[in-house]
C-alpha cells in the first residue's frame, strides 16, 4: 500500500507514519513545517498547486489526512483561519484523492457533537458542533463525503501519546513536582492513545468498508477519573484537584459529554479498540522507553 500522511509532524500523523512503515507500507509523511533535513515532504494543505504537485509525484493509493488546526481556542479566536485549514484544506485533499483515485481518510473529532445526549455517541448520531473548531471539522467531513466517495471519516478524541506534551504528561509532570494537578471533574469523554488509532487505521483501510468510524478507547471516563488512574498507575500518591467545568473559562465552549462508541468497527469485521486502562498502561511503558 502506498500511503501519504498529512500533518506528519503532528502527534497522530507521526504515529501513523511510524506504524504504516512498520507494517511494510510505502509511506510518505508530509508536513507544513518543512526543513531540509526533515524526512517529510513539504505540504501546506491549503495550497492547491503544491498539493496537486505532491499527489502527482507520489501517486498515493490512500491519504490519511491528519493535518488540522487543532487548537480549539485558537479556532474560536480566528474562525477564518480555522475554516481555511480544517474545511478548505480538507476540500483540497479530498478533491485530489478523487482526481488520482486514492482513498481518503479524514481524521475528525468528538467535538462535532454537542454533548446533550449524555450517552456515548455512535456513528449514526447526528453531529451538532458548538465551537468553531467543531464546525470547521464537521465541514471538513462533509467536504470529504461529497468530493471523494472512497472515504473513511475516523473520529478520534482526547488524543495522547509520547510524541508531544498531552494531557497525561501535564498531569504527571505536575504531580512529580509535588503539585496537585487541577483537572476538570465533570467532562466525560474517550481518552485515546494514538498508537491504537494508527493500528486500527492500518486494519481498517484494506477492508474497503468506507464510511464513518469512531476510533476511541472505551469505556467513557471523566478527565478527573482518568487523571487519578494515571497517577496511581505511575505510582504517584498525589490526588488531583477537581475543578467543575462551569469554573473553566475558555474562549471556545466544549461539550461536557463527548464519549464515542463504535458500532461500525464490528460490522467491518474488526476487533473493538482496547479499553483505555490497557492503553494508558502501554503509554506509560512507552514513556519510560528511550525514543
Ligand atoms: N489532539 C486531540 O485531542 C484530537 C482530538 C480529536 C480529533 N483530533 C484530530 O486528530 C487529527 C490529528 O491531531 P493531532 O493532535 O495529531 O494534531 P497536532 O499534533 O496539532 O498536529 C496537527 C498537524 O497539522 C499540521 N498543519 C496545520 N495546518 C497545516 C497546513 N495548512 N498544512 C499542512 N499541515 C498543517 C501541523 O503542522 P505545524 O506543526 O506546521 O503547525 C501539525 O503537524 C486532527 O485532524 C485533529 O483535528 C485531535
């Protein structure tokens, strides 16, 4: 399989490149922040000419589109840039996939949902985003669906991994410095390990069962309970300080409940994603290994 990965300098993109190469796939990472010594190709997904040229040169069979403006509050402050990167960028990628006959994998988010359901969202629930980030990502989904019929929409959530500082690293660092990390108590979701997303994408792509998939580690958990479990598993006897979501003032609203479940993985013949406790333990082991 010849795979092109956008956003290869990001948390998920880097992991997907690594996993696909381990699996023997011919994999090219593309990154906006290109440096001459970088292993990645240069690609700004909002540049139609550059995108067309890279697709023509590499001729991927599948494109995993991980690049996005991911800072939720920055999107709220600069909607035009959010729509440019997350919606227009997805249009450019999807149109080029269709043009050269590649399948398009669009990485989306739990933040396409409003949280009102208060039960895990499955693939047939109707999105209703409440932030600019969520709306821009949902527009990206719709563009991919309209422009490239051979697509997968893979919704992920609360990503963490060893590639950059994510929620677990903040919790652990604070605790190691003897501080009690402040953690939102009543936000419930699906903390998800990027290594599992990359592996499930690798299994999903050859199925040709196109459509929407929720790729998250079950079951639902609050940020607070996740932080407590992390600290305990890391052997740190520090209790986090719970903060109600109502006291957490941010430019962008977040859904109080955004846990995802998957119906469609089983229907496509794939195993369920591993539970978050199992994923968290593997993440802690990976953190202690030299990179
Ligand atoms: N992180 C989460 O908790 C989370 C949750 C749900 C869904 N997601 C989705 O998962 C995907 C991956 O997220 P992530 O956490 O791995 O993101 P990330 O670490 O922030 O990486 C995003 C990547 O996109 C690149 N990018 C931004 N604008 C670009 C442009 N115009 N052209 C080319 N590349 C561009 C960034 O490059 P620069 O370094 O040059 O800016 C970066 O490499 C995204 O689609 C995101 O919406 C993430």
